[in-house]
C-alpha cells in the first residue's frame, strides 16, 4: 500500500515538472518576442507609453481581439484586458507549438 502511494506521488511530481517545463518554454518565447518588439518596432516610443505598440507587435491577432475596439491610452493600465491578452498569447503560442510538433512528426514519418 505504501509503495502504491509513493508511486502515485512520484507520477504527480513528474507530471507537474513536465507541465512547468512547457510553461517555462512558452514564457521564454514570449519574452524573446517582446524583447524583439521593444528593440525594433517600438524602439522610438518611451517605455512607459509603449504597451500598445508592444502588444500589437507581439500578437496582432490577440491585440485585435482584446484592444482594437478601445486601445489603451499611453500609460494606461487595464489589468482585466492585460490578463485576457496574456491568456490569448499563451494559447496562440501553444497552438503554434502543437503545429510545429505535428510538422516534425509528419516529416519524420515521410523519411521512413
């Protein structure tokens, strides 16, 4: 009985580790995309006023869904829409990751 409990706990620990590793990769990709936008597309805008530009650059699709109808004013903070935008970009990244994995799987099958 004790072995069973230990095995279940170990399985849970492995699953949590795998889930966190995926999120870490997503966060790294998002941070890189954001840094690219800050360096390139939004470089001439003061940092405390560039959220709108950065969001458009990071994900035009999510920006259109969340902010396009009522863009943020320079320096404005809207936590509710920020959370929606963050969720949207994470979902977008996850879909992109799944597409890439599927393409790799197909390419590997074609080589066989």
